[in-house]
């Protein structure tokens, strides 16, 4: 350990938007700036276990939680630890590109399942697993799922599918990687659905993230699951980065100590209200300005709207041709497929734009689509 007297900080004061103010100094500051335990800051891990019990009804043992530098680290670590070159991993289509690139780094094999209005199509997965078993073929090792506010599809995984996924994991000896950074960014009322982890705790590695409910740049998230797998994650972190930033962890820990879970929940609800307003603006603008042949769901959580244009339209071509003039930022569907599918789809985000700009953006997208229609039919 370096001598704390050499650390550059004298004291740190943080004022939170919730009204909480904290000062970190003395021995606590030395700790917050020193190397720390690989599995995470002890006080924070305790708070996170209480948080998981509070929000998900899941009780985690002390050996079942590892603090991560964002859930992205968990995606990479799980892929690194579990996937061998001859394995396959089940993914959805569309799917979050950050997960696809983590999986692709270690195993080329994917089983691609559709993602529709109810999330990952678990009936299609059940049929595929039965087919593989009947043919005596190797089964996938891991199923990746984003349970809420799917990026890019915007959908939640339906309750019956959560249950089916939990049952399939048991029946076919699979692990599920439940990636859930948008869980608490609810855009609709009603009770939250049970996490897949709560339905099959022995089979699930769950990733929680503070990026969308606290601040993404601090890089804070955590993995939870069976102790043996958490131990492997600790070994991974010892080799990769020793631990997640002590300072970031101390800041979150002091925040959680300064506000109770109800206050934190209220702060998260303010985030939801902002995104809900923007989502409503985007849906209204899409209805007003996009041609009827463009289809989309109303996102239930998260910050994305997934749009399907008619087949034959090429979103990448459209974006390349027009986005610089129209100044609308969109991601073509192909980015969310491992096999260059979804050419006719695109993702819009309503996170950082004000409703007036969302309306203007959709008006411009309407013009872009009209020009693409001409290209598609020529
Ligand atoms: N998973 C999904 C589905 C995401 O959309 C993102 C962020 N774009 C991540 C993981 C990574 O988030 P974090 O900041 O927690 O690493």
C-alpha cells in the first residue's frame, strides 16, 4: 500500500441533488483513496445486499455479491470465465452490442432467438433446446437476457417467459446471465416483475448497475449469484483491475447512508418521470410524423424506441445518406445483430433530448424515411 500521506486529497465534499451533503475526510478519506478489497468496499457490499432484498426480495449471502466497474465489466468477466471457443451462448435479436462484443471475444457460437413485444422468445428457445438434445448436440452454456427496458427493443421480459426461462435453465442445465440496468427506470405504472434471479437463484448471475440511477461515469455496478461463480469473478478482478474505484464506492456508500431507500426510490422516480415525459413526446411525435408503415412498441422501461421500417428499407444506407444534413442521431438495426440482420430497423433514444427537439427529430426522420422509400423502390 502506498503511504496515504502521499495522496493528493485533503477532503472531499459532495452535495447531492437529493439535498444530502457529505464530507469525506480523515481516515475515511484515506480508505476511500487507498487500494481496497477485490470484492468491494465492505460497508457498500452490506448496503447493496440490503438493497437487493429491498427491491427484489432476494437475500444474498456475504459471498454472493461482487462490486463491479459497471455491469459491462460483468459481461466481459462472465464471458472470459465461462465461454470456451466451442461453447454457444443464447442471445436475442436485436441485442445489446456491448454484450455481443464481450461474447464474441471468447466464443463465436451463438444461438439467436427473436426478441418481440414480450422480450426474448423463450418458447423458441425451448423448441431449439429440445431439438439440440434430440440430435445429441452440445447445448448452449449460457443464456443472456435483459429483463427490463431492453436495449434496443425497449421491452420487458414477460412474466410467463421469466418463469419458462427459469425452468429451462433447470431442465437443460444452463446458466442465465440476467443483465438489468434499466430495471428501475419504469415508464409504466404497476408492480415490477420478479427478477429471473428470484425465480432461479442457483442458475442466475445477475448484473445490477448504478449507471442509470446514480451516475454512469463512476462506473458502479455489481454481480450477484452462486458463491462459486462470485469467487471466480473475484479472481478475474484480481487479474484485471484489483478492484472497482474505492473512491466511487465510498461516494455511493455515503450517499446510501445519507438517504434511506425510500428517498433513493423517490430520486429514481424523478429520473423515471423525466424519461416518461420524453418517451411520451417521442411516441406522440412518431405517430404524428412517421408514415403508417413504420411500427414500434411503447417502451415500458429504459430509454430506447425501436422502430421497424418495411422490409427492403436499409436503415444504415438511410442514416449514411441523410443524418449529417438532418442532424438526427440514430443507430441502424444491424448494430444489434451478430449476423447483419435487422437492416430495416433502427434505434432512437429519448434520453437526453427535450420534447421540442424530439418532435423536430421525428419530423426529420419522417423526411429521411420518405427518401429511403424512394431508394428502396428504385
Ligand atoms: N447492459 C446493457 C443492456 C446496457 O444497455 C448497458 C449500457 N449501455 C450496459 C449493460 C452497461 O452498463 P454499465 O454502465 O453498467 O457498464
